[in-house]
C-alpha cells in the first residue's frame, strides 16, 4: 500500500496483457489488438510494466529503445516508480490466477494438463521476478 503510485499522468483504457503475441500486423502496420479480457481504466504505466516484464527477458535492453519511442509518440513520461509497483502487483495477480487454475485441475473441475503446467511453472517464474524487482 505504501508503494502505490502517487502521481498518475492520465487515466486510459489499459489492455492488461500487452505483449508481442497480442498485436496483429499487416506488413509493418498494426491492424488489431487481441485479448482484452483483462482491460481496465487506469494508469498506462500498468501496461508498460506488463510489457517490460514480458518482453525484456527476450529483448534485453532494446526494450528501453521501445519505451523511449512510446514516450515520444504518446507524450507520456515513463514513471519508473509506477512501473515498479505495477510489475510487482501484476506478477502477484498473474500468479494468483495460475494457482487458481492449478487448483481447478487438482480438484477435477478442469482436466486440461496445460492448465496444471501453467499453474505450476508460471507462479514460480513470476515470484522470482517479483523478488528481483523488490531487491533492486
């Protein structure tokens, strides 16, 4: 609670799960965006945090170039303190959802082995990442 963002530049429609697999392209133009079931009105830094969290392991510091371009195009300044909060909060949220899925498989309510696998592996990786963010 004490780390919640104190300044938010604007409230926007946030996708909730921004990442490369959520965008449809035709040639080099964006033509669509997928998976809006986690959308909410809030601080755009929440989407930036999710994007950074998902993409940085694959693209490394090139993410900084993409975020700089986001600042240029959107006119919004990246707020590292907000991004840090949403990284931890979002990781906890995703982990909780995955654990619920795992529990549904364990109870017999759901039979998809993929859900059990995600419910075991994803929370572990997200919790490790939370520890890294908190430690920095």
